[in-house]
């Protein structure tokens, strides 16, 4: 298969996957009765008005009286045009709310992932090259410990530690994103995130590198007297594709779970905090918008991963 054909096939798959996931989310949210209808009926009854008339007026205003097919096509069209409606709890466009929250999440997500990839891959290859050495045993112990400690407990422990021992307030982010105080507060969430991801990268890299070190090309390089650094480069080059898969899977895991935990503990006004607030406030447009953002990130990330696969290993196209 040509490279163009491979890209077209993966592009079609990405579009179908995005539409499918967004459709499932849309049905889960819109098929049940909108929770705000009950609030409108209660408010109308308390004010002495007709609850049924108030509910019908609310449904007409928000197009809830339309057919499910019309609402789906209308919503999907708005998703493609980034017209995600207005947040009922914040009184601002959903796109603006998410755009304001995203930089706070990226502030600890990007450095945490970068640190984990650099440290985890380097340590994994180094320990594989020195199997059964004290460094190898130490690396394995650190990896299992870092992977086994839940992020919530690690974040809470570090928060209490720096607060009691150093008097450092690591919560309470200000509205200004790039202030010195905010930059200081990003240290702990970055450390917590990097700890878990580094442990995962280290374990997988060590296992994969150990397997590659037994391959013929590595034995040939060692027989020719290649230095350890050159052997390590051969190993990393051949492990690039599976390591990319692990990094992407870890990143999706962070988006699906860790952002909620870290932003709750450290009080970061990012995507996780906004999503939890939307669920708590029954803000349907914001819930759908946040979900659409997660889906688009996952689909686009998967497509970029396929492009990287094709660049790193042309055999993937076949």
C-alpha cells in the first residue's frame, strides 16, 4: 500500500471513530430527560405558575422538542464549526470556557510527559544494559513503587509535606496563567504526573530493551566492539514505535483520569476541574463540549501516532 493510501485509510478511520464516539456520548446525554427541566418545573411551581407550561417553553427554547435526528445533525454540525453552545452555569460560550481552562492543564501535562519520556527511556535502556546489577535492582524497585502509589495519595502527601515543612502554598492558582506564583505551583503536579509516567516508561523500556539486546543486530554490534552508547542508540531506534504507543496510551490515561485527580487536589482551574463542575451543575452544553474535546484529542492524537509510525517504520504502511 502506498503512503497516500495509508494516510487516506487512517484519515477515514479517524473520522468514523470520532463520529461514532461523539454519537454515543450524545445519546447518553440527550436521550434521558434534561435534568434542568425538573428544575424549571420546580421553580415555576414555587412561583405559582404552571409547571408544565414552563417545561414546554424551556424545551422549545433549547430545541428539546425537536426530533432526536434533528438534534444530532444540528449538534454534529455545530461540533465541526466549534459552535458548542453557551455554558448554563458560567454564562459564557463553551469554547471560550474550555480555551481558558486548557492552558492550565497543559502547564503541568506537557512538562510531566516530557520528563517522563526522557527519564523513563534513558533509565530503562541503562538498566537493561546492566542487568542484575545494583542499578538494575534499584531502578526496578523505584519503578514498581512509583507505579503502585496512587496519584491521589502521592499528591496529598506532597501537598502536606511542602505545606508543613516548608510553608509552601502549592494550591490556589491565580487568574493570570504565567505569574511566578503560578509557575511555582505547577512543580508538584508535574512531579506527581512525571512519577507515575516515568515508572511506566521505565518498566516497559527495560523489558523491551532486554528483548532487543538478545537480537542478532545487537550481538553483531557488540561483536564488532561497538561502545555502549552506540548499542543504546540501536536499541532506542528499534524500540521507537512500541515506545510511541506506550507514550500515547499513557497520555490518554492522563486525560481520562489523572487530570481530574491532580486538578482536584491542587486546585488547578483546568479541563478536569471544569468538567467536574459541569457534571455537578448539570451543565449539559459544557459536559458535551468537554467530552467532545477529549474525543477530538484522542482521535487527532491517534492519527498523529499513525503518521509517526509511518515515518519511523515504513513497514506499518503494508
